[in-house]
């Protein structure tokens, strides 16, 4: 009986899990960002969209009609908002990315 490696199948599963993890990361960051979005009229908070791409990736955005100020609010440090903060989307994305990177490193250690 010839030896067949399961490594290619395992690596394919890792890539699949990585894509699913990235999508979950973006969705989770979108959920977490709602707590950090500065609120005045609520237009910015209500403009959040999570977009699923055909390739399995996803992105979360704020802005659009009625919330054109999203980029300015997101990127303007030093403002003391009554509720929320600047970089309301970047912070949760970076937190999720760190967790995904840690999980990826753990999986790589298993396959060493």
C-alpha cells in the first residue's frame, strides 16, 4: 500500500479556515465598532455596512448619504466625544487581526 500524505488536504483546510476567520474577524470588528462610533445624530452609527465579496472576503464600512463625515470623524484625533472615539473601526479590526494572527501561529506550530 502506497503512502499518501494528508498534508495537502490539511493545508487546504487551513486556507479555508483562514478565509472564514477573516470574514468572521471583519464581522466581529463591525459589531465591536458600534460601541466606539461617536454619536451625535445617529447617522454615522446607522451607516455601517458589512459587505461580503464573492471571493469569501468581507469588509465593513461607515459613511455614505447622510454620513459623509465618516472618514473625518474616524481619522480626527483629540476630539472628546460624549460617546465614542476616533478610529472607531481601526481599533476593533486591529484587535481581531491580532487574535487571528495568534490562532494562525498556533496552527503553524501544530504542523511543524
